[in-house]
């Protein structure tokens, strides 16, 4: 109906990976953007890197928040926390070469994070959105389901969360 309106706010969050980050400033801005998302009734795409404790503390102040935990790299404990809060989990090329925990298919969306995190067997090259099919193929084998089921369910999940 309105093709130029946003379907989400993001990628937003907290990132404590590199030295020199300003924790207080990140948290303050994160809170402001989460409030904007709620005010606009939009889901968020969350980027959380080495900052889960602070991120959950902030997110819990926004109980009606929905969205995707983009490029998930957390533990099983963090995965459970995200799922308990109703978030979809973004699965990308990392799944093809790391041991990150996978969410249930009903809570998964596929992404590439291009130009980074290129899936096997293309590691060492620039990532492309076209490689989402490679990720689906890998997940089908890993989860023991048809590739079509991966594609159908993750597309359904994305359409639901982004209302598209």
C-alpha cells in the first residue's frame, strides 16, 4: 500500500567488541531508538555483540518490542533468552562453519550480512544476498528437513515479523 515506508528499525543495538566504546552512550542511544520503534509500531533488527547482559536489561524495559536478533552469535542461554522474549533469530553464513546454536525453524529468518560472513564453500570471497540459498541448503541437511521447508518457513517468519 505504501511501498516507501520502513518495515523495521535497525540494525541497532550494543557492540562492546572493539576497545574504546562508550557503554553509557550506546545504552542511551539504544533506549532512544527502541522507544522510536515502539512509537512507530515497528519491529527492530538487533545487533548485540559481546553485550547481551546490558542489552537484555534495556530490552526488558520495552516489553512490547518485536524483531530479529540479527546475526546471532550467542550461547544456548542467550538463544533461550531471545526466544523467551519472542524474537526471531537471524541465521547467516556463520551457521555453515561455526557451532553457534540454531533456533527452532519456527523462530528463524535467513540473512547473509553481506558483504561479511560468507558461508562455506564461498568463504574468503565477498558475501552476497544470493548466498541465502546456500545457507538454506546447509540448514536443510543439518536439520534433516527439505530445503523447500526451510525456505517456506523462514519466508513466512520474515513476512510475519516485518508485516510484508
